[in-house]
C-alpha cells in the first residue's frame, strides 16, 4: 500500500503544481511558452526523483507507485462520466 499512497501523493502534488503553473502562465503574457515548458519539466523531474528515491529505499513497492500516479486522474474521469450519465438519464425522463 505504501507505493500506491506515494503515487497518489505525487499525483496530487503534481495537480497542485499544475494549478500554480497555470496561474503564472496566464499572467505571464509573452513568456507563457517558457513558463509552460519549465513547469512541465519541474513536475516530471519531481515525479522521477521521488519515484527514484522510493525505488532506492523500497525496491519491491516501486511498481505500486505507477497505479497510484493515475488514481487522481481516474477519479476525475469517473466523476465526470457519472455526472454525464446522470444528466442523460435525467434528460430522458
């Protein structure tokens, strides 16, 4: 479970970093492309470093980090799909 929790924590932190980066990009004007690229690189370097460190200390659990990285995204997609299905059902009544 440790790897799954670490993956989920990385995913949540990546979303928070993305939120901060988007606010900065929107305000930046001409430097938007550079800020977008550096933000992207920071998020993925962070992910690689944390997974690497986790792999050094917890060899067996590093594989469990990968599903954890997708938990937040999957929950967002499922939430939106459920809302869409509910709206369709309500519309047909």
